[in-house]
């Protein structure tokens, strides 16, 4: 029996449906070990910045970087799901796609680490 496509909804029902889809995505992402590590590291980084006296602006920028990392991880996981569905057997092209998604996440992790280092260093030297 084929999956049936949900009916389009509008107005408040659309907002409720979109929220439900987003929460389902978050639940799916929570199943990824890498994401749980990123949540722990991101939360720890924000806590450390707060403890060393980061400004509200620095904390907001840190939060935006952490949330951007979550978004990139979600896109990476979505891409991996699609690649695994399209190419269940080994494929060099599928490997490249997954490696590129992983590289995108790594770039965000480096950006978070660099920002954390700058904020902590500047706060401790003040």
C-alpha cells in the first residue's frame, strides 16, 4: 500500500503542522550520536562563555553558531538518508556526497571552537 500524501493545510493549521514536522525532525536528529555530542559541546561552550563573563552579544553570536551547527547537521543527516535510499549499495558518488556533508559539519565545529577561543581569551585577559 503506497504512502498517501497529506492534504495541504493553511493558516493556523499550517503553523501547527509545520511545528509538528519540525519536532519530528528534531526527534529523528536526536537519534544521531553526532548530534547529541554537538548538543553537549554547544551547551558546554555557551555555559563556559557565560562563566567567563561573555557579553550578551557574544552569547547571542555563540548561540547562533551552535544553532547553525544543528541546522547543518540536520541537512547532513537528511542528505545521508536520501543517499542511503537512492544508493543502498556502495557507491563512490554516495561516499563523496556523505563526505562533503561531513566536511560542512566539521567547518561549523571549527567555527564554533574558534569563536569560543576568542571569547574566552578576551574575557580572561580583561
